[in-house]
């Protein structure tokens, strides 16, 4: 989704990630700008951005947005073992979001930047030992995580394996995971308010990961927790009131 945003008295621009582009990079809070238009059609938003810039009397971009995006496509260097991104680790997420859809080939198959793969990359990317302006991932691990043969029923087990490898179960505790849960909930709230779909997906995924780890630290599994909840709600009756399901009381 492309967003045409307006910072009153300043500019009109286009982005695919409002939080990263307008808030983090330009320093404007959500209440300091407005979204004028959204569309999946890059040709349309490129035309409308220039038209709106003219109508509001702002500086008009020399090139349409679609041409700038094509020129800024991230070039990912793939070797047998790694895929390297020409971006510092602390700026990686925003650049990946701006390059959703980019594909590259490795010895382990063709990779693509999507909301799901970006989440994995951010959790597993490492700073280059030779250049702090670059970071990389291991191709084999990436391919294993997104192989077509991956049984998605094992996703919670994969999360637990990852958490164990990071020392979360050995050195972490339930209280710190709960604090992490509140942080991720805040990120979700912010994404919902700005209608930032990639960030919404990212935040919900992070919440599921934290809940999986919180359950494990309490010596239960997330699957057991889900099953327990479903057993309670499956026969529940009630009605929708003001956008919320309200259960019927006896």
C-alpha cells in the first residue's frame, strides 16, 4: 500500500511506511500530518503526488515517485553462505520495508522481501565484521524458515528453538517477557492508529512470539493455552455490542 501524506505548510510525499518515513526519519508525530490518499497502484499515486504538490503550492518533485523507487531498489549481495544488505543494522528495517517485493537468487533458492521474511531477517540479521555499514543473514537458515516443505504446524516449536538458542529461557523470566509484551502491544496500537499494515503484521507476530516464550517460561505451551481458551469459548453465546462480542450471562 502506498500513502500520500501531507505535512501542513511543509510538503506532500509518498511512502509505503508512514512510521519509518514520516515519524522516525522526518520527526513528525502522527497528529502532525495527514494521509491524503492510499492506493496499491504506484502509477496512480505517482501522478496524484505531483498533482497535489502543484495544487497545494509546494515544491514539485523532479521525478515521479515510481522512478525514484526503481532507482532505489536495494542491491542484495548473495554468496553461497550469506545474503548481505548494504545497510547498517540499525537502519535495516525501514529500508527493507521500502523494498518489499525485491527478489534475489541464492544457492538455496530465490528469496523475496515480504512482511514475513522481513520479520525473520530483523530477528536474525548480524552486523558485518568487515563493514559496520552492512549486515547479513545466513542463507541456509533463511531458506529453512521459509521452505515450501515447512510444516506450519511446527511454527511454535520453531519459535521455542529460536528462543532457546538466544538464551531467553536460561537467562530471561516471565516478568521481563510480560514487559516485552506490553511494549509490543504499544507498537500494535501505534500501527493500528496509523493504519500501517506491515507494522500491524509485524507487531502481531512479535506478540505471538512473546506469548509463546512467556508460556514456555511458565512451563506450559502456547498450544495448551490456546486449546484451553478455545474449549471455553467454542460453545459461548452472546452478541455484538459497539464492535465487541459480549457473552451471554445466565
